[in-house]
C-alpha cells in the first residue's frame, strides 16, 4: 500500500512540476467558457443549451481522452526508455501495484481536470432544472426476438431450402438488426399496448408524459390522432395525441383516477382515432417520461460516467505501454480509439448483405470484433442524455463505474504486470 | 538451499535476437558463477563482454535464454529476494523533477520504509554521500558525479544485504572514486555482499575479494585477488589478450 501511494504521488508530482496539469486545466476551462459562443444552436434556448452542454464537456472529454491515452502509454514505456523502470522493478513491489498506481494517478488527474470543467458547467446552469427518466417499453431484447423469428423461419415449410442453409449467426444478426427497427402498425380504431417498468416514487409524482413519433408506409406527412391511457395499479392517466407523422411529440398525461400505485408496471395503450393506419418502432419511437431529480445530479452522474470512460482508456494505455515500446503503444492506442469511434458506423453502413465478397467479409468480421471489444469506450459518452435533460440512471452509472473503474483496470493491470518485467530496456 | 550462496548462476546463456527473432549476439554464453555471503565479487571484462547483461539477469530484469539464475536461493523476481537487494545501474537514471531528498524518500517508500524511517534514512545517506547542501535541488540539474552519488545512496536506502554495482565509479573524480571505494570496503566490512563490475582494474584490485573475467560472454578466469601473484592488470591482459582501452582507462583515471 505504501508503494502504491509513493508511485501514485510521484506521477502526480511529475504532472504538476512538468506543468502539464496546469496546461490541461487552462485549456479545459478556456474551452468550457468559449464553447457556448462557438456553437450556436437552432435558435431555441433549449437547442443552444443542449448544444453547448454537448460540445463544451464533450470537447474537454475528448481532449482528456487523447492526452491521458498518450500519457498512459508513456507511463511505463516512457519510464522504460528513460531506463528508470528498472529502478522500480528491482524494489520489493508487486508489478501489479506499479501498474495500478500509475493508472490511478492518471485517472485522478483526468478526474480533477474534468471536475474543473464540470464546475464551470454547474456555475452557468440552473442546477434544479428538472430531468426526466426516459423509459422504453419492456420488450424482449433484439437478440431474443431474433432467435424467436429464426425458429419460426426455420420451421416454416414455405421457407426456401436455400434460405434455410444460410449461416445461423449471420441470419440472427440480421434479424436482431431488424428487430431494433421493427415497425408496429396501428390501424384505425385499433389499440396498441406497451408495458413499462416504473419506480413507484416517480409514478406518484405529477408530470408523467409520453413521447411519440409516428410514421406511415408512404413517407408523407399525415395527421395522427389518438388517445393515450396509462394504468399503474389502480391509477389511471390519460392524454390525447394530435400531431403529424415524422414529428416527435410529447403528450402530458393527466390523472383521471386516483388509486393504489403498485406492482411497478405501467401499462400504456394508444387508440388510433385518426383516418388511417400509422406505424412506429416500439424500441425507438415510444417513451414514457417521468420526473427525476435535477440537472445538478445528472451532471454529477455524467461526470462519473466520463471518469469511467477515461479510466478504461488509461488502463488500456498503461497495459499497452507495459508490453510495447512507447511509439508502438501510442500508435496502437490511437488506432484503437479511432476504430472504436468508427466501427459502429462502418457496420451500420455495410450490412451483412454485402458479405458476398470474401475480402469484404473478413474486413467486416474484424471491424465487428473491434466494435464489440471497444463497445465500453464508444458507448459510454453520456452527454447525449445530459444535454437532453434525460436522467442518467443511477444503476447504469454504477454498472459502468464498476466495470470500467474496477474490473477492467484490474484485469489490464494484471496483464501489464505479466508483461512489465519481461520487456526491459537494456 | 545454501544460505551462504547469495547469487548463483548455472549454465546461463543470453542470446539477443532481432525483430525476426534471429539471434544477433550471444551476450552471455554458458556462465557459472556463485557469490558467497559477505564477499566483494568483481565482474571484469572489456566493453561488450556481457557484464551488464549478466547483472540484469541476476536482478531479474532480463530472462536468461537458458540456465538458472538464483538470488538468495530464489527467483530474482520474488519479492523476498528483491527486498534484500540494492542496485546501482551503469548510468544514473533519475526522475529529473525530484530533488535529491525526494528521490531517496521515494525509493525508501518502495522499500517499505515508513515516512519517518524514510526521512531518517534519507538524512543519514545524504550525509554519507555528502549531498546535504544540495539535498533540495532537483536532480535533473545535477552533474554526473552528483547524480552518481544520489543513485548510490538510493541503492543503499533499503539496507540491502546484497549490493549490485554496475560501474560504481564511472563519472566520478579521483577523490570521489576513492571515497566510493572506501565506502564499498566499509559496507563489506559490515557484512554486506557486493557484486560490482568495473573497467578500472586498480579499483577492482583494491576492493574485491574475488574476481571473474569475462570475454565474449564467457568466463575466461576466476580467482581470489590475493592469490593472483602479479598485478591484476597483467593477469587481465594475459587472459583477455589485448590491451584495448583498459590501459587507457587506467591511464586517464
Ligand atoms: N538489449 C540488447 N539488445 C541487443 N544486444 C544487446 C542488448 N544489450 C546488450 N547487448 C549486446 O550484448 C553484449 C554485451 O553487452 P553488455 O552491456 O552486457 O556489455 P558490458 O560488458 O556491460 O559492456 P560495457 O563495459 O561497455 O558496459 C554486447 O555485444 C551488446 O551489444
Ligand atoms: Mg556494462
């Protein structure tokens, strides 16, 4: 433990005395102050505010991601090329402690700079501005839905034999993608029903609303009219929809019957009373909105998630530096960062249908594996939610924090410890 | 395991390889060596003969290609072996932004000393290497000789039983060289086991009990300094077979 703190404070001292901490702080705060003037939104107050939140904190997070990754790859590899690492390795210190202390120091630096940036955001924001839980309907996961569809497809005698011979993994992936974008059609005078899991506290409060976006088969604007009914236990809420397709609408719900609020499940029905059928994707186009705590708490949770993202980057960088030379480690880290940002969109743009060419198929396979592996980094950025005042859920924060700040760094530190003494600059 | 044998190498070989894993050089080639407790052992040899490579294998900083390396009867990478070790590398590598005092405090911490113990030990060592006046200056600005003293002090910070010195006197002026030699003798007199390499045969002759001469990674001679008869230099030249720069080095010092 003693050694941990010594190495930890050595890293911090280095950052302070080399002025790199100061530089990062100045750059980050300056960016936070300047960003709202640089990004002018669509003219609405909410629009510009969302944009400012997104780009100011997003810019600092990006700056920190790149600079911490660079320092992390150098924290062991740089020591090694300065030939100082051997002086630590011959001391009675567990190698994993060396790796963990370096990771912790860099994450703390990042957390400090990010805290300064977050404080700037807090100073200019209304911290009590309410946020909302954004709930999606309870549905099988796209994967589960795909499995069910696959079984139906295989047992259907009308399915052509050639189609049945297609590779199962490929078909399942295709079907899962379809499930995500699956449309549900609601004819005139018919009713669609979705269930949500709600916390009792937020159901008790006033201010429930439903967010909807309808479309139709012809891709043209069309009126949508309907009635919403929400039931939680013995309580009932209602609202009426009057909108056009393609536009997002938020319908406030009014309580029409007081009763027990139990069971934690909310049942939402929509009756189409318009002249023609409408469609929506239940996994994307319908949300139940319920009041949550204020922007201040949301900002704190976003902060924790961003620190978690930085942690995994740092851990990855330190790990690479333990096994590789510094330039190679830095190059690998940056390539990985770019791949993690790009691979999801590559996958989206090149669906499985293009897998006919063998070379394309191999490339796609690698990209998919990379996307899978770097998912925790690329999917983490919570700024989207923060800027839309959507509540970043506490258990989500807890999960990413334990995964990215505890488990992943421990595993990477262990691997770093195995590599560290086996590669010493002589 | 015999506690009397502090370092033992059996049939140790180290082959460096290039990127394609083709062997480039046999830096150490079938070396047997044992250093007993309380001994001052000198590893001598011309440039590139494999002295530093041998030391790095003893410290667990390099894996031998073949053979067995033991320190205190254990793997050199075991914590208990490392806890009893002090090491001075060939060149004094420092954290340039730390002061001399902070440097020693840092290594004291890594050796498991508490803050108080570390501060006491640091003060002792600063006095011993005569750096008290500059203790609070960043070592990045130190001269070669000053840096060497800091490095030597940090090797001693954990009160090691075994001290490994790679060219302890390189970069030191004659007065400091003499002081370091006296220090080594004093430490040995207190029962510390010391393994050192040197270019300067006169130095080795003064402080070592036993020497081994390496050439091209092989031991060409080994013996007690007291039993050599003539001067170590004559012995060395006879074994290595060329004057090289040893005469020059001796001449310059
Ligand atoms: N990391 C390395 N990669 C490749 N070859 C190396 C490496 N380290 C040492 N060598 C080679 O191994 C041989 C022995 O080197 P070593 O540093 O052990 O010699 P030395 O006896 O300490 O020399 P000097 O007296 O100059 O310090 C040399 O030929 C050297 O070029
Ligand atoms: Mg050497």
